[in-house]
């Protein structure tokens, strides 16, 4: 995997821009986005952002909100993707990082489709970068995904 110093905040803002035209009736918000540099593969990290933002929009009914924030805490950066969507039942939470697992989506009124590979790929990307990914969710209330990655010191 390519390893280069890159501005993670720029990738976050690029991703939000990419989703602007396809967010439908959702509100896609950017909270605090601090300047953060990480050592990593830009394509893989962009894929991570697309998976998490795409899931948040896909599992949130029209009119809901998806918010991305990025904070630097010393030698760590924390990305948070939070949605107000259908959430995940407690008994399904341990399974969401398993390959091909898909929960019940009847609360959406339709199955939005998918392979059940997005989150396993997201976790693989995070682990390849020496980080951790944690998903918290409550059925009917929404989901929050936190990604922590090692930070690189900023040049400026
Ligand atoms: P794809 O591989 O196309 O992304 P997918 O969305 O089904 O398909 P994953 O991204 O691996 O696959 O997610 C696994 C399951 O976890 C989903 O089917 C869904 O049930 C649940 N899930 C993931 N993200 C969310 C979210 N933000 N809100 C509610 N459920 C979610």
C-alpha cells in the first residue's frame, strides 16, 4: 500500500463535495474539520470515507442528517461520521464487520441494496493504517462511526 503524507481534512472535504450532488433529500453537514496530516494511501483513505459516508446516507431516510467531523488529538486524528438513520439492532452490532452480513432494512421501506462488504473493507483499510474503527448504533435513532488514525506532525 502506498504511504504518503497527506492532508486528511482535504480528503474529508473532497468527499463531502463528491456527495453533494447525490445526497438527495438528506442534509450532509460538515462539523469541525481540523487540519490533520496522516501517513497513508490517499486512494484507500478516500475509499474509506466514501464507504462510511455512503452507508450513512443509504441507511438514513430522506430528511435525515449526516455529519462528518475531523479532530486532531495530539498524535491521533479522529474522524466521526454520524447519521440520524435507522440504526442497527443491538444483536446485529457484533456482525456488521463480518463479510456479507446485511441487517434488516425494513425500517427504510425498501432494501437499498449492497453486498455487505463495505464495512469489512473499511476496517481492513483502517487497520492497514494502524488505526481503529468503532461503530455505535441504536435502532431507530442513528449510527456513529469513529475512526482513529495515527497523526503526522503538520509541516507549517
Ligand atoms: P456495500 O457492500 O454495498 O456497502 P452494505 O451497505 O450492505 O453493502 P456494509 O457497508 O458492510 O454493507 O454494511 C453491513 C450492514 O451494516 C449493512 O447492510 C447495514 O445493515 C449495516 N449498516 C452499515 N452502516 C450503517 C449505518 N450507517 N446505519 C445503519 N446500518 C448500517
